[in-house]
């Protein structure tokens, strides 16, 4: 399986992650700025609006955004000129001073300069996994290599040898909200599922372990196209119109077609694992799990999504509090205990 | 579009339907047999069981089935030999006499002979549309020819020029129960949808009529593989494991791939119509309708399925009754009025 | 059926709509006012509040409202006197200047005068259909005249000859939100349903077309009393306590009682169409559709409501965006495409 | 209020119930017939079928039905003649002998004679309340007389002075299944509700007791037309097509119209009590309770229906068992305790 | 049963309530403060935040809270020192002046002093029943004394003789929102249920009145631990993790264990009343009611909660309005009528 | 921890299972009896009924039942005497001959003798785990011994040292239907959960493994009292009235009370795991999981129940079929594949 490593080393993304990553330009993050400080760094500019003071003079407001949060910015002087420097969603280098205004921080901008996307590291501006992406990929590939069935093994190899796919797969989030909603989240979730399957698959007799593992590794591949994750995380057109379940089946079809003699029956139960992995129609699976492997995948997927999502929610809350705030989607408070 | 007609004339199915259809061997149907009559015709044999009389002598029971219903049959003499003549599900030519036994009809079989599937017309044994299949297909093709968008027009032609597809499409039922649950039902339903779309599409401004019509014609194509319909109507493996929605997207992908330069955006909204045509996740659509064309298709599809299904249910009931019996799936009685 | 036309020409509403409509006093609409402009026109005044500056001096704030939207207004001088000029919900003629204040427009009012409701055209202050009301009514009456059953025809005539009913029917909205939520919306929706029925009723055999058409025309009549639509659109007491379905049956009962010999059975199936037209109990129908005509009405009603509501929602959004914002009631984003 | 008593004494139904009821012809009930006994009494004949023995000779089977249950009957001799004596659903006088056949009782009929409906007391053939109907009516009227509001009092009098209504109201069941599903059940349930309201209405301040009581007494009046209860209990056409809620509002409208000056607001909240008394749309109320009186009626109605229905279910079960059998609609076993 | 009275007279809570209650320190309540007034009283301080003016000078904001509502407070001078005087949630004595600021009232604080919890009466700061707590308790005890079954009577005595329990039971709210959401609310609700049971239990035959009454009195005892109600009303840890249903069963178990020879069967049906009193699993009952007594308790509980909650909601709204505002949990407007 | 082993060796149940189990009297099982064979063995007798032949002579029918199924039995001779020999549900020793009658097997009984329950091994008559119960218990105890927290460890020891509990825990089923619905099923399920927890608990950081394992081992203890499992498997009174969730909390309370100084907080989160392990209120948990440990337990419990239940269902079906029959509770067919 040397091909994989070779291929991966040529990957542009890989360079970022394997030590050759150039030093980021970014040192100041929004959530660390304090009133009174001067700021000089790159942010995404969003929500720009031209407004007018009582005396009729114009001023410009927008938000500076990075992966740590967002903050209001205002331009009082030289407004016309400055407003032409950038468009909605651009990267901008901003110089100015932070001050308290109406109980919130505000950056009074003095200088402003558009920055080319090539100059920045997107992960400074979007939340990202704090784990080593390449290491996770290596681990997932190693687990893939334990699959003995030659068709399934070949299929996994076909995916991991597809550089375009791997680049996306290493970067994609697993969700817009709730769990693994950050760059690298899909890989992190997939690796977790693969390991849970390894831990559990020996527990029951009569399972097709190769099928279970392959289905587990591929169950969410459609998410590489379901989301946009360049300057912000959102659903793509195909994500909203087709869902990652349908996209995943389409991706599987293309890879299987390119392989020789992949058995129809095997393709069917594998696609069924993608189709049914949300467990019920209510959650978007056109058919519920009808094989033992699909049942197991469904529960492990829910387990991993829930545990990871709830833990992240707990971690994002006031560390001193016994209870989290109310979780609107899961409709409950979570208990963090007293200690 | 002559190709279509040419192709269709070569079709084996076509021959059946365009006058060259050989005279069926079958003259006697189960629902017309009366006590005291002698019977000599072909049926499907199902549910065969060997049993024993009080004196220990064996006898053989099974059901004779055709598209009109089923009836018990019994062999009293020469049982061992007769039981070797056929297997479960075979076509058999049966000679015997009908009699009343325990308040039901029963055929006492004297002679029994296995018949080759080639010798029979499957539609004698499965319920089938009572409309002319080729005529319906011609009408659907004519409607297809009104599509002006060259990509969509080309796509429809690709389907109708695919003889294997057309053969299945002309034969497939639209459901196992409820509505159009008979051979030719898919075509009948599709034609009805296409006409409803023609009637309605001028009603609202700003619709993409070509898209609406193409989506309407292709929305259920996955059903040609969702069902088995050779000797009985049931779900296929892929039907149960993937659903006709996913199968339909796969079929569309293959045809689109074979065309040159089919626009991605157009493919997306077309596939969305298949994906969403059941309206909600509860009914098996991974995503609900998000375009006007998809919304319209969803309601017309429900309208046609409900009206056709309820009318067939009404017609199957006692013609003298004001109300039908209770419809378990739709959970109500239907009112047929007083006369 | 000349009576109808004669009657309609005498209608007060009719005059408004047939060219004799006096020129509206209103020229300035809220959504066209720009910072810096002076304003002199009539608006509805809502949400008036007396407040105090830091120096203790009072000032008066309220919103000026018309069919195009609303805008903050403030009175700084002569506050006590000005505040006595008008009450909540009154029409007021306002003179003042628009300015930008805290990122929103605000009207600084100099003069203020209450205006009598007789002086204004309510449709300047409430959203209204942009189609010709009388023309729609004529079209609906023409469709009504195709009903051949003398009882149903007589019933429709009884409604259209009832001037009080017609006046309300021409003005009422079809909803408070979602679809046709504007003056004339009920008529627009009813006409659309009548036309859909004409388009579809020939599609299936064995339908009672007269019943279907009459039920379609009368299905929402209860809405003329379900809503208030004089200075704003809201539910009436009887609308909230009884629902338009029950009100509609009551209205039908009264008209039928006044006719001679309307057959009981016909009344029953017609009332059933009103009772069941929301399709399920969940949506407010005490009984689900139990006749083919009721089933068809239910789907066409949903189709028209959804298509019209979604299209209006699409049209109200940023024309440059591929997707609409999130639709809270239908729980999805809608796709407007890239073109 | 003497009118009421006078009127009621003239009622045909009344005679049955006030001592002048003629002795029933019926002495033998189905559930008391034992194998070996001879039978000579009147029953309803249902499900008649002509069948044939092995030797080709015809025989006739049907069920004999009365309020205690049903039992198979068979005619072996003189079949052609006997089969012409009666039609489906007729009352028949039957002579014959009961015997055990295939583990069930069967009546071998020797003589058979059609009986005119006038000759029988319908309550021998349908389950009926075991309480005194006139006494219950008297009690309900006495409670009605405590209503002080002259409009409501007049309305109640209008109903109780309507002989046709009273006759139906005294006879109607309150349901087809579940609770009070027997002749007189509607009256029994209504009286129970009226008493519960008396017990509870002093419990909360600020209630309109007259409204609450009147709404309670009239809430189910639509049931007199929702059901058929002549020879068996079933839904009527209008019951299935409109529901007793809509029918009840129609009945109220007619009575109110005939009264002078019944206040609109009062009519509205009274009708709202009928409209909303099932509590939610799911249970068939187009609007949920929106006044305190409607809320109270809803819960007392549910309380009475549930307690009465469950107690009847408990009483119908094996008296020695700790638990009832499974109640399919309420989806549970009920606990009757150990002694 | 003298013990109860004796015990209760020693209760600390009792003293508050029987006339010996010391005069509260509190005279000014938030909802009575007007712009321009000076304030000098005790409040709870919540949501304290240090902020900065444009000139960099700090100021302190927080809310002053009591049972009547809350109001913004601000400290402009001597900020550092004043901010050290109190912590979040403390009682503080505040001197200052109310003024209108940005359309809301604001208290400009001049002096600030922390107050010890012992110095205040918690009910000044939390909403409380406006009925006499001891009188309600006496009434409930009198009703308890009508229970004749010695085991149930002994059980009730055990609870009412438990001073710690009684203290909590007299103080606890019955809910955080919706109904009886104030100090003493649990007792008020329980007394109401006990009386409803007295009114209704004679209505049906065959009920175990002692069981019904005891179950009614004890059904919500778990709420004394489900809530926190010292300085604000919220769920406790055990309330959120176990629910008052489970806590109630645990409390019952402990009391029953301490009694001699309480019959197992009786304990079972009594615990079942607690377990099932929410009626369905959806509302938190692990099992639905399976005895008549449990069914009755469930409906009376819902009746009392709904009527009391809706009436309180109606009372909290604009007295001049015909309709309340929208009730988000019950999902409707309520009708208060026109008079 | 020798105590446990010592204790267990004295257990009566233990003897059965550790080789000293006396040879069962039973050799013939219902599902192996063939027409024509003579039978002489012990069965449970159920559904006894006395009936009469056409000639008036009595005969006796009942079912003979053991763990393999049931079969009709009939006594033609000496009926009165034989019918006195046994009561419903007794163990009987039966001699007779099997024959085919009306397409089913029937045992014609010649001799009949009641058998004392002490003489039989209940597991011959009820389905039981096919795994070694003591071995499973040993394994579970070993896993329990890995718990390090002294309180939790002491709690587990308290349960496993309670001989009465252990005897029940080794015998109880885990369900009446669906999964582990046989003797020993509870232990089998609990052991499986404990192992799954071991496999998974290292997978996520920050979990309290001791809590997770203890909660997993104790989550279903209430089932030892929820079911009856002496001569047949059914719900007990307390099972139906309280549910195993409430019973489990009660059992935990008693054990914790007997221990010294078990921390309240620990008891709370442990009880929460029992309370919430069904995941949602719909499935009978009064509160949903609010800790990570409770979330994990919920999913592993569902995983084990579903996989085990579906596998057992698959195994019980025709081994040659690709699909199982329809599973009514899970509402789907399951796919067993083609090979």
C-alpha cells in the first residue's frame, strides 16, 4: 500500500500538515482582543454596511471574523476610499484600536488592506480539529488494511488513492453544528467509528467484519460534498438538495464501476449501510437498517455523534457550573457534576 | 425521434401487444369456476403440502392461482407420482372437477402436468393494466417530445431508446399494494403524472416546464428495479435495501454520464425531484421538496396515487354498498354514495 | 345569470375597482422614504409611547405603517398637544423629515393630524393582490356558470347574488401568513382552485365534476369571517373559536335552507368537502376526505397554497441569492437556482 | 317547565319506559342457550349464505343475533322455501335445537318466520343502559333548570321541548365502541357530565357556571345523528362525513336562530365548547379549548369516557383474573386487583 | 391526630404564617418604582457586569430583583469599591434614583450594602401564594383525616408528622413555569386535587376512595426535592436527573418501610398512582394509568394544572384585551371575552 | 471476594448447572413428535376444554406445551375421570399416540397423570439460554472486580453477595419478547453490556469508567421483579404497574441505604443511569440521559438488544430464505443474504 503514502506526500494539504507548513501570518485572534489594545492582523470581513451619522457624514461598519469568534469594527474616517478596498467575505488586514462601546467591544479601524486567500491559512479562520490530521489518516489507512476481502480492500484503496477525495476527506467537517463541526471533523469521526467497530465487531458472532468496517469507513463520505468549508462551514447546493446519503451512494457507485468484478450482492449491502445509517426515515434514511452490520453502524454512529457533540457542548460552557445551559436541539440541560 | 418507434417494434414485449400476440392458452380463470364444473387449464401452483387421511393414506393439497384469484386444489389418487410432477411456484396444467367443500370451492384434481414458462403469457397470472400498453407508451413519448431543453430532451430519448429499460418500464407495477399494483401500472401512473403536469404547468408563472415534465416522467424509474414482477409482485432485494428513490438517482447518474455536457446544475435539480418526490422524510424522501417544480411533482404524485388507489378500492367492493369496508392503510371507510 | 352582473355593478366595492375609484391620497410609501427626504402623507400610527429624555423632557415615539412596511417616528416638540391628536391605530397625516439614527431610518415629525377612515383607501395600508379583483370575480362567475346540476348552480348563484357576501369575498385574505395573505387573496386562491379543478377534472373518470367544482369554489368561504381585514389582517373571534371550516358549514347551511328542495345527500357530500379539505385532523379537518372529490380538492388546495406561498417567499428574498433564508414554518431553505 | 313533562308523557318511547311497556316477546337470549336445548324465540338474522353439501344438496347458514351476542344457525331441510322467508337483517322467529358442532354451538333450525319490527322491542336486540331512561332525563332536566341565564335557559328548554330530539336523545348511544356504547348511553354520559360540572364548577372562581353547564349538556348532541341505532349500532352517513362536532354546531345554530335575541357572543363561546371538547385536533376538534369553561368540559368529558369505558371493560372480563386482557385501543392491560 | 397540630405550632415556618411573622424590611417593590423616585430598599442583585465608558472610566451594571420583577441598576461613581461589596445573587440594600433611559427605567445607585439572608423574608423576593399557607395545610389535614383505611391513614400521618417534610411541603412550588409556579404552590395544588377528589369520588361506584384520596394527596410529594426555591425557583440536581415521579416513589418507600405491616398490594397500587399520574410516557410517566383511581387522578391533575395555569396567564395579561397574547407552551391564544 | 464463590456453590440453581444436575425426566419434545409415534412424557397442560360429540358424548381437549412449542391433545375415553386428574397449567405425564387430523398433529391421549413441580426441571418447559449460566456469572463478577471506586465496588459486592438476588438474576429473562426472552437472558444481556462497556470505555476521554461499568451492570436489575418466569414468562404485577426502571431504583436505594457513607452525588448519577437508560420518555425513561455515561449506556443497551433480538429472529426463520418474514414490532423484513 505504498502508493497511498507516496500519493499523500504530494498532496498540497499534506505539506501544511507535515511540518512544511509555513508560519501563519495570524497572531491576534478575536477572542483575545481587549479594550484599549491596538490590533494589526488579518480577519474575514463580513456584514459590511454603510451608515450615516446625525450630521450626515457616512461611516462603515462590519464584523471581523476568525475561528475564535467575531467582533464589530467601524471606520469613521476616509470612509468612501476604505469601503472600496474590500468586498463581503474578503480577507482583510486591519489596523486599529479596540474600545468598549455600549457594553461590547468595537474595533475602531484606521487602516485596511485586502489580503489574497493564498496568503492565509484557512484554518486560522475556521474552527479545526486539534488533532494531527495526517496521523489520523495514517491510522485510518492502517485499519483499512486489516480488511481481508479483496473487493472491499480494493474499494478502500481506490478511495484512499484518489488524491482529490483524500484532500477533501482530510478537510471536511462532519456537521454544520452539533458534533465534529470543524475542519477535519469528518476524518476524526470516521476514525472513531472505525475504532469502535474494531472494539465491538468481535463481540457478536456471525458478523461480516470486513463489510462492517468498510461500511463504517465509507458511511459519511458524501459529507465531503454536502458541505462548503472554504471560508465558512455551510451546506452546499447538492448537500441541501440531495443529502450526504444520496451523494455517498453516488460516489460509491462511481468507484465500484471503476473496479473489476465487484460483486453485486456485496455492493448492495454496502450501499444499504450508507442508505440506512441514520436509522429511521425521520432522520433521513430512506430505508431503516435491515442487516446486522447496518444496525451496528447506526448505533455506533449515533453513539459517537452524541458523545462527541455533548462533550464539546459541555467543554464550551462555564467550567464552574454544575449544569450546562439548555441544549436546544437535544432539549435538555447536561449535568457536569460538582467536581 | 423515429428511432424510438423502430426500436419498439423490435421489442419482444411489443409483439405481444401489437396484434401479433399469440392466443393465450388460458380460458378458465379461478374467479369464474363454479361448483360442479370441470376444469382444464393452466395455473400457478402454490403452497403444496402432503397430508395424511385418518387411514394413513397420503393426499396432496395446493392452491391454483391466476390473476383473478386463488382456489384450493386436492389430489386424492396417485399422489406420490403426481407430487413429483411440479415444484412450488410452477405453472401446471390441471384437469379436475370443482366442488363445494366446507363452504368453499375446491378442485379435485385428476390430471396434472408441468408447463414451461415460455408457453404462457405472464399477464394471465398476474393482475395487469386493462389499458393498451403500447398506446400509453406512445402517448408518453409524444409528451416527452414536447420538452424543448436539448439536455432534458436528450436524456428522455436516452431512456426511451434503451430497450432493456423500456421493456421493464412497460411491464413494472407502480406498487405492491395501494395504487397501480399491477403489470403496466408504472407506465399508467407515469403517463397520468405527465398529463397532470401538462394540465397544471401553465397555471403558474415562472416554472421551468421542461424540468417539471422531465422530472415527472422520470420520478419513479427506480421502480423498474424496486419490484419483482415475473410470477408474483413483490419487492426486490435492492428495492428493500435501497428504495426506488436511491435506485432512481443511480439510474439517472448512469444515463447523464453517457451524455455529453449535461449541465451539473440541471442534473442537481432533476435529481432533487426524484429525491424529494415523497414530500417528507417520513415517507422516505431524504430531503423535502425545495424547488417549485419538486413541490408540484410531490402533490400531483400523491393526488394520482390516492385517487387511483381509492377508486380501485371502491371498485373492488360490493357495488351495492354505500360505504366501502375499512381501508386499513388509509384508516377510514370511503363513501360511494347512494346510487 | 344577468342578475349577477347587475348586482355587482351596484356594489360599492365595485366602484373602486371599475375605474370610478377615486384617486388615492397616498403618494409616499414607507419603503421608498430615504434619509434626508421630507415626508407629507397619511399612515397608520401604531405602538405610540411617551418617553423621557435625560433632562426629563418628554418625547413621543410611534411607528408609521402602510402596506409597504413600517418606520419609526419621533415627536420632539409640542409633545403633549401632539399626543392628544390621535389614538393607537388611527390614520394620521404626518409632516416631517427622515433621518438615519442608530443604523435605521427615523421620521422626525413636525406636524400631525388625524384622518378619517372614509378619506383613505384601505388597500394603501394593507397588502393587496396586484391582480384586478373584478376581473377575477368575473372569471370565477363564468366558471361557476359551467355547473350544470341545477341545485349546485342555484347554490352558487345564491352566494354570488348575496352582495354582502360578495363584498367580503372580494376583499378577504386567504391567510394571515404563508399564502395569499393579502386583500383579495381569498378570491385569487379560489379562482386558482377553480381553474385547477377544470384542468384536472377531466383527467379521471367517474367524478362528479359539478360537485367538485362547487366544492372547490365554496371550500374556503368561511374565511370571509375567519379574518379581520380592515386596518390590519388578523383572526376574528369566531375565526379563532370556530375555525373557517365550521363557519363555512354554517354559511352553507343557511344558503341551502333558503333554497327549495336541495337534496340532503348532495348537501352532505358538499359539506364533507368543506369539512375535510385540510386532509387530516392534524391540520384541522374533523374528518379526512372520504370521497374522490374531497381527496382531489384537498391536494389541489395544498398544491395551490404551497406553490403560491413558496413563490411569494422566494420573491420577497434577496434576488441575487441562490437560496432563500430559512422558512420557519416549512422548515427548510428553498432553492432559487443560479440564474 | 311543566311543558316538558307533558310532552314527554306523550312520547312513544316514554310509554315503554314508564310501566306501560308491553311485555317483551323475547325470553331466550343467545348467551344462555346450551347444547341440547330447544329454542323458540325472535332474533335478528345476519350473514345468510346458501351453501352446498358434498352430495350437491343446498343448506342455509346465518347468524342469530340479539343484544347478548350471536350464534350460528343452519337449515338442512326445506331450504329453498325457508330461504325466501326472510332477508338480511330481518327479525325472525326461529324454532330449532342447539347442538355442539366443531367446538361451537350451532342452532339446527326447523321452523322460521319473519317478524315485523313493530312486534319487537329494539332494546332486546341491541345493548341498552341498565338505568331508567326517564329518570335520567328527569334528573338532567332538573339540572338544566338551575341555569339562570335566560338565553341559555331558553335554549335548553327549546331542546327539551323538541319531542323528536328528545326521543333520539333518550335512545342514542354515546359511541360505537369504548364507552357508553349502548342505547341510552348518550343520556347516561350527558347526565354524568352535568353532575361532574355541578360538583366541580364551584371549585374555581370566575367561571361562567351557566355557560359551563349548558355547554356540558349540549356538547354531544350531534351524536343523535352521528349514529344509527335501530337494529345495530353504527356510524350514519353524516356521522362519518361530518362528525358529531360539526353536526352539533348545526343543531345549535338552528335552535338559536329560532330564539329571539340570543347574544352573538354567547352563541360563539357556546359553539366553541362543542367545537373544542375533544381537546386537540388529533382527536377531531378543529380548534383546541380557548376558554376556561371549554378546558374544564374537555377534561371532564375525557374523565367520564375513560372511567366508564375502562370500568365496562373490566366488568366484561373474567371476574377471577387480576388483570384484564389487553385493551387494544388504550394499549394496556388494566389491573383489577387481587380480590 | 392532635400530634399534627402540636408539631406544626413548633414549626419555624408556622411562626411566619400565624401572625408572629416579623414585619418585613421590604417596602418598595420593583414593579412600583417610577421615573424620578428615590429608592432605598433590599433586592437580590443579579447579572453584575463591569463596563467602560468612552473615556475609559469603569461603571458597574446589574439587575435588582424581587418577586415583582427586575430592573436595571448602574453605578457611576466609586465603582471599584462598590463592586467589592457584593457577589452575584446576594441580597443588597440599595439607595439611588430611578430615571428613564433609552425607553426603560434604570436605577442610578448611590449607596450599596450587602444584607444577610437571615435579615430578609424570602417570600418578598420570590412569588408566593396569596392564600394562607397554614389554613390550607389545616384543610388538607382535615381531608386526610377522612381516610378510614388504617394503613393509608397511618401513612398520611407519617408524612404530616414529619416536620422536615411539612416545612418543605408548605413552601415548595408546584412548577417552575405554567401553573402554581410560586412558593406554596405545591400545597395549593395538592389541596385543590384533594377537594376535586372529594367532589368526584362519590360520582362513580366501585372506587377505593381512601386509595384515591391518599394517592391524590401524595402524588406530587417528590416536588419538594425536585425544585430549588430559596432565592429563585429552579430544578434541583435530583429533580433533573430523576424527576419528581421517581423521587416521590423513593419517599413513599421510606415512609412505608417505617410503618408496620403496610400491605404489599396496597403499596403497589399507591406507588402506581405516583408513577402514572402524568398519564402517558410522553409526559414522563414510565407506565400509563392502569387502575380506575390512577385514571381519575391523572385527569383531575391535568384539569387543575391547566385551569390554574391558564387563569394565571389570563390574569397576567392586559385586562382590557379580548384575547391574551400567544401562549407558547399551550400553543394558542386564550379568549377572555368582551366584558 | 471468595464469599461470592462460596455462596454461589450452595445455591440450588448452581447445582443444576455445575454438573450435579439430575438427569431430566423429559426426553420427548413437542416439536419432534411425528404422526404415528407413541408419546410418553411430561408436558404443561393448557387451555383444557370439555366438549361434546354429535352423539352427546363428552370429550376433553387441551394443549401439551414445553419449551419447544405446543400441540393439541384429545381424550376420547374415560373422560370424566381423566378430566379430574389435572388443573389448568399443571405438569402432566401423558401417554398416547400422535396422528394427523385436519392438517395438524393431534395427540390421542390414553393415560394421564399429574406431576409435581419438584419432579421437573423448569427449563425443559421454558426457553432458556444455551450458554453456561454460572460461567457467565463468574465472568460478570470478574468484570465487577475491576471497579476501583470503593463505594461502587462495595455496592456491586452487596448485590452479588445477596443470594436471593443472585438466584433471580441468574434465572430471569431480559424481556417477554424481542430480545433475550428466555431464562438466563438477563444475565446474558448484562454480561454483554459489561463487555461492550469495557471495549468502549477507553475510547473516550474524561469518562468515569467505574460509574459507567457499575451503571451498566445494574441498569436492568429491576427486571428480576418485572417478570414472572416460573411456568411461563410474563409481566408481574409490579412490572406492569411500576416498570423495571422504578423497581431498579428502589432496589438500588435499599442496597445503598445498607452501605455506610455512600456519597449522595454518586448515588444520584448512578440512579440517573437506571432512570434514563431507555433514552427517551417515549421508551419509558422519565428523564433522558444527561451525563456522558448515561448516554453511552443507552446506546450500548439498544445496540445489544437490537442485535441480539434481530439475530434470534433471523435464526428462527427458514434458513434457506434470503429475507426473514415481516418483523411486526421493528416493522421491516431483515436481509439474511444469499449464501
